């Protein structure tokens, strides 16, 4: 159950990619996304808020009922940190393995992404960085939904 809870959270980030449109302006693109997001402290704050959003979301919170929340937070921070060009390394299970047999629906995936976007908006992450992050995580949806 712990692996699956984390995988679903990771998936949230991926679905948002489908909602994201890339900004090709690129004036801030000289710095890595990790730095533009505010580094690990900022990523950790967003993840903490995001976990709270998921816990309060009746559409998906049952999927996390047996999750090891501290481990989930750590793994998610590491995954976002790595995906954004930071120094962290994600060491969790691959998305296919983590979600095998869960039959996660498009609606559940969308709910997770909406919860993430809510946190990104709360912390006033600029649209360019938000979209870039969601895009960086975007390839995971096919590895999660319907597995």
C-alpha cells in the first residue's frame, strides 16, 4: 500500500502536464527549474501542503489510508527535486510496479493533479515554472492509469 500511495502522488504531477502549456519565453530558463522553484525547502513546503490537500479530497483520500505519510513525503520531495534538475535522487519503485493492479482511473489521476495545482497556486509558483514542472513529470500518466 505504501508504494502505491506514493505512486499516485507522483501521478498527480504527471496529469497536470496534460493541462500545462509550455511558455517558450525562457528568460528565466538560464537557471535550473529546481532553483527557480526555490530549491528543496520550497519543494518540501509544496509537498506538505499537497499531502494535506490529498488527505482532504474525498475523491482519492481512501487510496492513501494505509500510506506511510512521512516516507511518502520524502519520496515525493526527492522525485520532484530530481525531475526539476536538483541534486536529489528518487529511489522509490517505478511507476508501473507501484501501480500494478490498482486500476487507477483518469478521474483519480485528475483529482491528484488538481490537488497539486492547488498547492502550487497557494505558494504562488509562477505559471512558467508550474507548467515546466508539470511537463517534467508528464510522462508518467501512461505508467499509472489503468495499471
